[in-house]
C-alpha cells in the first residue's frame, strides 16, 4: 500500500465578533478587547499546530490489540498498532533448514521471528497461532526463526533447547512447551534457568534425555541461533530502520507485519494474497 503523504490544511483564523468601541480610553492604552481576542485566537491556533505536529507528525498513533495484555516495561515486545501498515518492500526470507509446519508447496508462507521469553510472542502463540493454522488448512507453511532479545536471559538457551529437541523430531512439541512454561521463562525475579530445567522439560516430553543433554551442553545450536538473529538485523526497511527490531515480527509471503496482531489482521493480508494468486 503506498505511503500516504501528509497534507496540510490552511486554517482560516475566524474573525472576532464585532465589538463596540471603547469610549473614554486613554490614548496610551493600546491593548483593546479586540486585540486581546485576536491574540488569544492566534495563540490557540499555534498551540494546536504544535500539538498536532508532535502527536501525529512524529509518532504514529497506536493502541494495544484487543485481548493482548501489554508486557512489562522494557520487555522489548512490539505493541501492535490498531491497523497494519503495509510497505512496498517484499522480503525474501530463507526458509530452508528452519523448523516449519505445513506443506512445502503451500500458497502462503509465514515466517515468524520470535523470542520464547517475549510476553507478546507468548500471547500471540496462545491466542492466534492455532486459530490461524486452522483457518487455512493446507494453505499455510509456518516457519519459525529465532530473535532472542539480549536482555531476555532465557531466550537464547530456550531457542537452543527447542532445536536440540528437533534432533529427535520433537521441535514443535518443545516449542509449545516453552511457551506453556511462560511463568518460568519470563519469571518476575529475573532468574536465569539452568540447563537442568530444559532437560527436565525434555524428559517430560519423553525425549532421550542423554542425547538432549549432550546437544545442549555442547552449544550445538548456539551459533545457528546467533546467525539467525544476525540475518534479521541485516534486513532493511524503506525508511532505513531494522525490519526486525523486536518480537514478534512476521513475514507473510514477504509482507512484513510487526506485532502480536489478532487473527483478523492476518486474514486481511492472506485473503488478499490468495485472491491475487487465482
């Protein structure tokens, strides 16, 4: 969708009402009622322009998506705006070699850059993830890529643990497990979880504990996750900002959508792309 250019309206200052002349006023008194009235109008108009500039010209209006609880301050999660703003840029995000669900030839590919400790990512996973896949059976290939935020102490090892589970064909089971353990992953005490916690979750899922533990202790996937994040940081946008500046960030057939949007926002984009491909 083309970027809308802002237009400025010429606002005509309304004329002050007709006032009776001041009688018997000393000649040295120059601030008559009409002058004061005009000055107040001009001042109000200037203040209005200033407020409008800062409210609309510098920061886009935004609101929390219905049903998504805002994360704690400093969580790094993106707070979605009320309506998606689509760009001209189409991103070519590699998907080969990354965990995926759905047919390889699905008409819609959704790549999510996410963080297992991010409150918005958790909310999206709980509220939108499954309904989205169910709404388009056989038409979506969902690909998960990692963007562990540096101030989320459990995000990196969580991403590594999920990939270790993938060695036993249990990536998505472990993926879901991590989000279900949100109280520990994003604990209020700021505790860094030890490897034993991730190993216990692997045991809970019936995985080979020794194999999983070896994978995690040798940092088998640490560089893989860091390279994933580095690639995301290399993606530009039209205005020069990082395409993935926070989580979750989605690419729907290359169209970027930033934030924990509800199902309807995804359907808006997907339906338009399916209609265009017919």
